[in-house]
């Protein structure tokens, strides 16, 4: 019996004993941490709540570009206490600590070694480990944190291999700790409005979606200092596929109720050639030896296009291009039997026929009708605090609000595993002349009965303030 069969069997056993699928199973008793639960196994984490935390004590790992944004945003949320920060580069951790020491937060500092983050996860004054390190560390740090009885918020993607994706699922199910991938684009304003329209039937049956991560990172990838130890250049020089799927796939999955009503079945992925990165590496290496290891590498194609088919017969097309000189786009197109929404190129538009897009007045009416409660409640404050126009703050706020109200997290470990798995699956497809590749069902069949948990109308919770 392999690991997956064992888990499946054990889950069935728990289901038989009434632990899974009952409302009781969706609430861990207050005061018991995941670590204490490890021998029992929490089972299906979809829709599962953890005990309420009035104050959420956060330990941050990785205070680079993204982590320093979190250091600014998180203290603006009621009930947050930043108790620990860690970065392998001591000056970064010290700078963040100095900023926080000037406020009500007095974080402990963990630094100096590649594994200093373990001590942060071991400490008993942390409830949530918030991870903003390079991609190849995410799964190991998330698994370790959950095993120490901590919830996890982890940057995109949560894992790099299919095996790591299963490790996340199995650890979350075993410990009962949440593992949320920090999918900020699920909380962007237009995306949430369109989700509301879709769920209320305005777009009819959803037929097809498109998303992308088209973001010119050429200069940043070849900057000597921007990314720690050139981690992002290494990723782009060693793998060929759609390397960064969650921005595109996240909001589409939430809108289509993937993992809770539908599931991704298979994908085909096509990469073109690399037309730019190898040339840039060669040019730079003529001047500076730093770039010599990046000459002659097998860079990912400039453009990758991947198409996914869902079990219910919908299609999702996603693209990835981080070098071509194009304006930023995540496309975000949703096509239904009664209408279409498309965000990029801006301005975002809606249509209900083949004749064209609705005019400004009609758009205003739709906004009035379909702006969800979450935007009404915290949208203005989130815009003030910022973070990609406010969506980062809304995401952080809802994460903390759910933990404080003892609600299930809206992006769960199955989403983290699935959205991350798309990258290695596209690598497999690209390596095999774009052959179709099956997409694992990380819910092990529970997608058929799981209920959607993203609650943009704030039927529950929504009580936390942004300050
Ligand atoms: N959601 C978004 O919109 C968004 C935007 C930017 C970046 N990201 C993601 O955030 C993550 C970090 O990206 P970034 O741009 O901040 O990179 P970065 O290189 O600026 O930051 C990474 C930080 O991790 C630290 N670090 C590396 N190894 C460590 C270790 N073993 N222990 C402790 N600290 C360690 C580095 O010193 C650095 O400060 C990536 O996953 C990236 O994809 C997400």
C-alpha cells in the first residue's frame, strides 16, 4: 500500500467512524493544536475551521521584496501581532525588526543560517508562519511549520513538484493546520465582482476562462541584487513550462468552483523558443563573470500557452511570458452562455452579446448591483494600505479575519497543491511534444461533495478592522 492509498484508506476509516463529512469534523475543538491532533488525522481540510484565535501571532520568513510589503501591511489589521521575523540576510531582518520595534510589535529575530527559520517554527509564540522565500523552499518550510502546530500562509507557488504538493496535502490533513497559498489575485476588485456575477447567474453557465502572467521581468531577473542569490533567474534557466500559474489559475478556479463542484482533468502545454534570456546572459557574461554560469542554459520559452479541460467540460487557457516587452496582463477573461467579462487590456469590460462591450453607464449599473460585500466593507481601506492596488491587503485581511472568527480559510491546501502542480505538469507536457497530462485530484474525490467556501458576501465573519 503506498502513501496515497494509506491516506485514502485511513480517511475512509475515519469517514466510517463519522469523523469526515459531519459538521463535527469541520470544527477542531478549541485549545487543541494540530500537533496534538496528529495521531488522529484531521481528514478533509476543505471547509474545515480551526479554533478561533483572538490574536494571530505571526512569524514571517523571507523579508525581501514581497516579505517587506507584508511587514507594512499586516500590522494594519486588527488582532495581528508580529512576534518573529527571519531572513537569511541579517541586515534585512534587522531593518524590518527596527521598523516594527517602533510600533507595538516586538518581533524576535531569527537569522544568520539557512535553517534559522526552523527555530521560528519551533517557537511557541507563533500561530501563523507567513512565508515569502524563494520557490524551492516553500514546501519544506510549510510542511515543517504545520508539523510544529502552526498555520501557514505561503507565497506562490506553494510547491515545485507533484510530490511536494502531496506532502502539503498529507501534512495539512494529518495536523489539521491550514495551509493557504497567498493567492492575492483571487481578491482583486474586478475578479471578485465577476465571481459574484457568475455565482448569481448573470454570465449563464461558465464555458471558458483565460488568464496569464505576462509581466516583463527581464531586467529584474538579470539584476545582481533584486532577487536573493538570483533565484528567479535560476528557475527560468533550468525549467521549461508555465512556471508561475497561480496568478492566472487562482481566480478562475474560485469562479468555476474547482475542487468543490468541478475538478481539473488534464492539460496540454506548448512552449515556444527562448528568444531573449540566453542572449542577455551571453552579453552580460562578456562583461562580468557573475553571469557565466547562465550561458548555454536551457531557458524556458518566451511564451508558454497551456489549456486545461475540467471534468465538467469547461476549458481554461493560461499563458506565461516574463521577458517580452509587453504591457502587464493577466487577461482574466470569463466566457459564459449569457455573457463575457474581460479585465485586460484595461479598462475592464462586460458584454452580453456579439455586438460589443457594454457602455460606461451599463457598467456602472452592474457595479452597483454586483460589487460584493467584502469590497464594500474593506475596499477603501485596503486601497489606502495598498499592495497591488489593495488586493494584497484584502487577502491578508480575510486570512486574519477567518482565523479570528474560527472560519475555514477560503484558499485551502487543495487549492495550494493544485495551482502549484500546474507548473511541473506543464513541464512534463512540454518535454513530450505537448502530450496531454492528467492532473492529480488532490481532494481524492471529495471535490464532488465539497462546498465552495470563498464568501465574498461576508455571510460569516467580516468583523476584523483595518486600522
Ligand atoms: N503574490 C504576488 O503578487 C507576489 C509578488 C512578488 C513576489 N511573490 C512571491 O514571493 C516570493 C518571494 O519573492 P521576492 O520577490 O520577495 O524574492 P526576494 O528574493 O526579494 O525575497 C526572498 C527573501 O527570502 C530570503 N531568504 C532566502 N532564503 C532564506 C532562508 N533559508 N531563510 C530565511 N530567508 C531566506 C532572502 O534573503 C530574501 O530576503 C516568491 O515566491 C514570489 O513568487 C509574489
